[in-house]
C-alpha cells in the first residue's frame, strides 16, 4: 500500500496547529483579509474609472451627448455576455448575497464570487449603471474571506466573523473611515460586539486603510471639511430633516421593491436587459448626473457648486432661480432610485450604498435651500452641513444602519462638530423607516422568509440550525387498514418508540398518529386483534411540521403551543419523520455554544 505524500500546505497546517493558537491565527487571517479587501476596492475603483474616463470623458465631451443613451445598454450586454460565457453563474447583488450565504450556506461562498463582481460591477457602473461599488467590493472581499477560511479549515462561527472583517476592510478602504467600517460590519452583518470579534475587525480595518493609503495616497472619496459650526437653534431644522429623510427612505425602499418585482415577472433576461437598458439610457440622457455612482455630484453640492451639478440638463434651464434649482434637485432625488432599480432589473451588478449617499446629500441640500429662502422668516442654515447630515439621515433609514451613518459622516469630515445633528436626524429617520419597513433593502427578502441573522441571539441561532439534522426516521410506520394484531406484532413489538405514524400506502401521505397510550388498555386483549383497526384508533397530531415552509422559529413555536414532545414532519404532505423536542433543544444548545465562542 502506497502512502500519500503530504503536501507543503498540509505540513503547514500541521505546523500551525502545533505552534500557533487558534486566536492568533484568526488575527493573522483578519490582517490578510483586510489587505485583500483593500486590493479588491483598488481593482474595482480603477477599472470603473478607466471605463468612465474612456467613455464619458472622451466620447461625450468630444462627440455627442446622445452616447449617454447608448452606454448603459452596451454595459448591460457586456455584463450579460460575461456572466453567461465567462463566469457561467449568476452574480447576485453584493451585500444581500453575502447575508444569504451567512444565513443559509453557513458562510460558504462559491469561488466564482471572488471575481464575479470584480468584472461585472466596473462594466455596470463604468458604462453608466446608476449604482455603487461598495456592495460589490464587500461581496468580493467576503467571498475571498470565505474561501480563505475554508482553506484553513475554520469553523462556521470564525468564517462568519472573517466575512465581517472583509466587510469592514472594504468600507475602510473605500471611505478611509476605519471606525465607521467596523460599525458597519457589526450593524449590517449582525456580529456580536465582543473582545473576540472586536480585535479581528480592528486589524482588518487597519490593514485595509493602510493598503488604501499605499495605493491611493491621501485621495479621499468624499473630501469634506466642516466650515460652518453647529448652532443649538438649528436643532428643530435637523429634526425636520430627519422626518423628511425617513419619508424619503420609505420612498426609496418602496420604489426599489416595486421595480424589482416588476422585473421578476419578466422571464427572459434579454427582455429585462432591453427594458432596463432603454429606461436607464433615457434617464441618463435627460439627466446626466444620474450616470454612474455620482460622488462628483455630492462633492459639488458640499462645496456649494449647485450650478455645476445642474449645468448639463437637457432642458437648458439655468441655475438662477432658486425654486427652479430646488425643483431640479428634487427631480434628481426622485429619479435616482428609479435609475438604480432599472440598473439592477436589467442585470447590472452594483450596490445601493452610493445611491443612498447621492439621494441623501441632494435631499439635505434641498431642505436647507427651502429653509433659507422661505421669505417670511429670517432663517439661515448651513447648506453644506445639511448636505452632509442628509446623507446620514438617508443611510440610517434605507440601510437601517444609524450608527454607521453617524460615524461615517463624522469620520470623513475629520471631526465631530456635527455629532448632535447627525444623531438627531439619523435617529428620527431610522425610527420612521423601521416602523414602515421592518427590514432594510439589504435584507428585505431574507427578513420576509424568516432567514435573516439578527442581533437577537436566540433567533440567530435558530436561523443557523439545520432542520434536516434533527429529523428522526426510525419510527415504525402503520397503515389504516391494519388490524390491532398487525399493529402489535409488526410495529409495537419491533419498535422502541411509543408513537406510530399512520401512512396512506398509496401516496405516503400522513393520515394520523397512534400513541402507545392509545392502545395500552387493549393491546393484550387478543379477542380484539381482528376486530379493531388502525383507522379506528388513530387521531390527528397536535401539530404538523411542513419541511418546505416551516422555519426553525416556526417549529419551536409549534412545540411551545402544542406542548408535544414529538411532532411529525411532512414534505408536500408526504411523511418524512419526526422531530423530538429533546433532540431539538440539544441541537440548539450545541449551536448556541458554537455561536457564542
């Protein structure tokens, strides 16, 4: 017998187990994952800017603005071809796909996800797709993190933590805001804030931002500097901004969901591509600021250059009348989410983080302009401050991440002068949106299905549990036409269980159950063996677990409400087995121990 020679990697794994503790190795991996997330951000940004410079900078500037109409369709066609013939797998939207992997696939992400968004997102955004790169960057980093974790045989808990590290690293690299990046990972990915999780997140965030400084230098995506100080008299206006941000967040969420549902009804990907491409092309042609991510628009607004934002509108309006300016800006807010939803519907790959910042900045700027020009009152507020705080308000509402919103704006502005208005606006916006939509755009679909990992530890543990692993099938099956004698001799004597499922022999449907207690008084009376039938003594179970529809939380509730110790499991009405409360609780305790390590 030949002995298989150990590879160098196997030798390394053995050496690692002997010489490096699990915690120390996690620290090392978090630094590595922070670095890879920073590299992913670098590739995505540079590729996107290359396409934008090539197309928007040359063709539009030197030839004709009509190219704005054509670019998105070309981009979607290229994305479609790359997905179909190169990647050969569906490339899902960034953060929702990562949350789904954590909730349903134990944090395991396929290898193609490491490069899928790297190719398709720059094509989408570079050719005019009205979405952002933050989601694809997070998804790419998370996929790399997941596969590194699997390569080094990390358990599910560690794998999920390292995916959070990838998210923190991606956001830290993009915005150069390391604290906000950590909070983003905790809020969006529902990580526990413990010493065990904090240090890896911190190391990943630091590693990513150093990578960003190394390649990008001091360039900042949102180079803001607070010039106007906060005045306590402005508090009511920031509260009003919070209310408007909440209502705008609801508008964002509902438009996004309705457009997605509309495209879901279209079966053909070619039809979706053409419908979305033509719709987006028309919007970008008439409203050029909707092209791409839109960070140049945000920067112009913060610096007070409103005329620059509205200079290229197709209607030829001049930014002289303040109310015309407000109307045009409100149009940008209204149409940005439509443009983003059309991008996703057409098959584009991107994220909603940038559209949220885009809409929030314009919304805040509009509110400030309205307050400053009300005529009957002599109110004056800082337009730049409202632009900044407006971004936080919409982030808090749309993403359900108020702390991320507060700390991101505080970090990118280089100070905490706006901390109070950020808190006021973010809290009000979040409260209003949360009331109307319990789940954010990121986790809307998972939340509806009850498959979302949340900060509720009990719910999170139940979500992570596998139903299949707690189903027991060693029960003696009986049929309704069997006699009491058959039941005793073929089931009771041969089984060590005290419950017997009654199954239709033709279609295997569950008809009822018989407990040992139901026949205890007659099972030794042989005179009744040929007179009493199973159909005479069977009865309905207190509850039935349907494998296709019931989640683990539903199962626990059924046990609680029925008081039963065993409940039958069916799949499309076909009998599968039983779940016992004792086995369920044992599995829950084991999962809880692993979850809290």
